[in-house]
C-alpha cells in the first residue's frame, strides 16, 4: 500500500497521548503518514517502545518503518502487552514522520487487518485530555488521602495549555540569559552531550512535569525526620530533610540537588539547591548549574482526592527571572511503581543509523 499523507487537522483528531523523552524538532508534527504492512519486530522497553513494519512504497520497493511509542510502563498501563503486536500480523499505522526523510515515525494509531484499533486507553488511573478528544476514569471507587503520603498522578485536564510535557512547557515559559541562549543553540540531542542517551534522567522539576505520565510517590520517615519523594520516570528519588538543617556549602553538589523542607499551615515546602551541572534538564538543550534553585509547595486539597503541587524554578546562570508552574495531582494508590530500568538501546532508538 502506498503511504498516505493526512492533514494536521486529522492528526489532532487521531493523536494519542505519547510523548518522547527528547525534542520533537526532528519530527513533522503537522503531518500524519499511514502505512499498511506486516509487523517485523516489537519491543516493549523504557524509555521508548518501538515496533517495525514492512510496507511497500509507490515504486513497489519494500521499506521497513520504525515507529516510536511511549515507554513500556505507559504502554502497559494502556493495555499493551508483548503479544499485542505479533510478528507477521498485518496492520495499518498512522505516525508523524521524520523530517529527514528516513522511514521513522512517532506513533499515533494502529489498526489490525479487521480494522479494529489496538489499545491506547489508560486502564490504571484517572486521566483526562479534553484538548486531544479523549477522557478516561479508572476503575474502582474514588479514594481519599488523609496526608500527602501515597502515589499521585496528574489530572491532565489542568494541562490543556501544555499537553506535550516538559519540552512544550519550558519553551513557552523560560527566558534565557545570553549564556543560556548560546548553550541551547549549540545543543545536539543526537550527540553524546544528550544525558538521556546514557540513561541519565532529569532532576527536579523534571520529575514533576512528567507526572502527566508517571506516578509520584511520597513517603514520610518520621523516625529519621525525612520525606522521600520518588518518581517512576528514570527511577528518581530525593530525600527531603525535615530536621532544620541548612544546605551544605555550595561546593557540595548532587544530581537531584539537596532538599530541605518545612511545614507551613499544612503545606509542605521543599527548598532544593546544590545541583550538579546538567546539560539538558528541560528537554530542550538549556543547561542548569550550581546556582539552580527549586522551591516546591505540596498541599492536600479539601476532599483528599487531589493534591496541589506548585514549583518555582530559578537559575540565574542560564535563566532570566523565574518560572512558576502549578498542577493538580489525583490520589492514585492503585498505580504501581514498577522500576523504569532505562534500556540503552531504547533510549538511543530515535538516532539516525
């Protein structure tokens, strides 16, 4: 079957909530191409799931397309299993194609030979994406939390302005210093300077932004006067010290920074400084350095089913002024914290061969 190009309007109607851990600049997000062919490979991995489809172009030549999906964790939550795409099955796939002309695309939708759409629905959490035309409420009764402890995932209805995750949010919100602009212009995400090509994740507030796809877990350790904040994305974890200590000297730096916290009228306030240098913590090539500071506010809302989470980010070395972002998370104890276990081959799968 000859590839078919569809307009951007249809793309928005069909688009599924699959976001990458790298920028979409190399993809034509205004175009949708469909292919009919045979599945030749399917691998559920983190941070990306990939499958290959062999199709025929307009010249009658056999072309093998590689299609990128979200992580194995997100795909599994939406009903995907390794047996979902058996090798040899005939399917029709819609994807956003690569700008460089290679047979590579970002997944939108897929149908089997009978025209039945394969699963894209979330089955484990409360999700809402009105801007993209779909909603879902997970099974079971609504549950309430009495404290901030537990597992939480974002209510995406509050993210209509920024449905594309960290990259789109920060492109809209960050104002750069001259040094930040020079660094961003020089960044090449297909090179070794991209941390995630080595399975190195993004320090806070990255873990907060990615609560649109992965749960965040809070655990109180009262005997140690600490609070652990974990996030499934890249298995990140921070320890918040609640014993009144100060931050260490500026020369002592940590990947996730050094976090100290306090309670203020029932709101948990976390101040994090002493970050290590990171080449691209915001998915777009803007670095962060030792002057970076993040202040978070966690507040349980009245009915106990939601938490308000706000952060303020500043890094005068690379950013002008500060950035503030607020979102609501839904209490979701049914979600598991399956280890992310980043796969090196998968995290480099978008690179040109």
